[in-house]
C-alpha cells in the first residue's frame, strides 16, 4: 500500500516513523523547546538524522485545555519552519485544522495535511480537494481540545470511531480526493478516557476494514503516564512499546517524539520476523 502526497509516493510496505516538530510554547511534553524558527529547523534536521521518514510540523497545541491560536500566530510559527523543512528532501506534514493555514502551506509545497478535526472546518475539504495530490490524515476526536477530556462517553466506542472515519473518508472521496491520498488516525487521547484508549488499542485492527492505512499517535500520551506513573518527559520506554504494539496491531505509520529509539526498536521488531 502507498500514501500519495504532494511530492512523494510513500511506500507503506514497512512501518514509517513520523517525527513530531512542535513549534508551540505550550505543547504538553516539549512546549517551547522548538518554538523559534531556527530551533524548529534544527530539530527537523536532527529527526531526519535519527531516521524519521516524515516530519510533522504543528503550530497550535492540541493538549487538553489548550487555548485556540489565531491564524496569524499559527502562520508566523509554522511557515518559516515549513520553508526550511521542504528543503530537506523528505515528506513534510502540517498539523493544523485551519483552512487558511492549510492553503498557505499547500501553496508553499507541503506534502501532507494532518488534521485532528478531519477536515470538518468550513472549506477545509475544498482546500485539500483543489490540490492535485497532497496527502491527508483524518483523525477521530470527540469534542475539541479545550473540553475533550471533560467527560468523554461512548455507547459503542469502536463502532463510533469506525463510522466517523468511514463517513469522513466518503466525504473526501465524494469531493474527488483519491483514496490513496488518505490515511486514518483513531485519535488516541482525543476525547477518550484511559479505558477508551486501551479498548481502541486492543481492537485497532478492526479499523483496517476501512481499507486505508492507519496512523497511531501514542507518544508520551497521558494514558501511558497512568499505566506507568511516569511524567511526560519520562515516557520514552512506554512510548516505544506503544509504537511497536500499534504496528503489531496494523498501524502503518507511528507519530513520535523519540525518533531514534522508535526507529531502532522497529529494526529489531522487523529482524525478529514480526513485520
């Protein structure tokens, strides 16, 4: 299976590692570390040296309780880093839910739009549909970041997530966006309790009936903290374990902070014949 993006047709016959580049002052695990353009660009280069296949650059925190960011502020944060990242010869993803930011990034040449709101903002689908080949990642989220963890409830978690992702995929197909451009994300930690996350994790393979590659984002999530008692900066081992388990359960792409450790673990996993 392949993921078609603006400049790259990404072969998903082996698991791919998406490295996280947060150019925000308030990300839950590394807020402020890479919030200026030079630090963000340097971090992109470092993640590629560590083996990242894709860079995912975001300028607005999606942590629980995060305050919204204006279009102007988000553009000021991400555009300089995107400009530098696009010179590095790898697929570049933009993590945003704002159509105005999507459009500017696509005009610049960005390869992928990674949207936690699954292109539900007005004109977001049109923006992506107008582009001849960018990739897109659609994520499930109950509610919105400021309130999503207040009291998430589901009658049937797996059915809800699966139906949502199927419906959003069909919206894109109806808009003329080719299926090979679409990747799906269950949305671990987004409007889900610890029990919800673990149930969805155990049943992740059931989402493969949707026929599109799966992206899993477990890196440093609070559920791992609950399971291990570790703070966000101490979750390297649980994050790598979760990434391997996600791949074992059918994920084609893992979105991570700790690229080098994840890449090394996947090499061992593959050598053990688990690929």
